[in-house]
């Protein structure tokens, strides 16, 4: 089961990476340069946003598991 969960997490992450890489490439943006030029307060805001999104995804997944268990 743990493998299924990690596999599910990898697929959306891969999609996001491909989309971001495509956007960067189309706009001639170097990811390493962007990382160097982000102010620390903006980095903190981004980290906070990612943590919130992770929490929302986990809550959603827990709801899905409960729904699937009750369907069985």
C-alpha cells in the first residue's frame, strides 16, 4: 500500500515539474537564477503556501479513503 501512495504522489509531482519546466523554457528563465533572486520573505510565503497545499491534499486523500472504505 505504501508503494501505491508514493506512486500516486510522484505522478502529480512529475506533471507539475514538466509544466513548470515548460513555462520556464518558453520564457527563457533559468531556474537556478530564479532561486538566487527570490527575497527571503517571498521564499517563506512560498514554503507556507506549499505546506498548506500539502495539508489540503492529505485531508482530501483521507476523505477519499474514508469514502472508498464505506463503499466497500
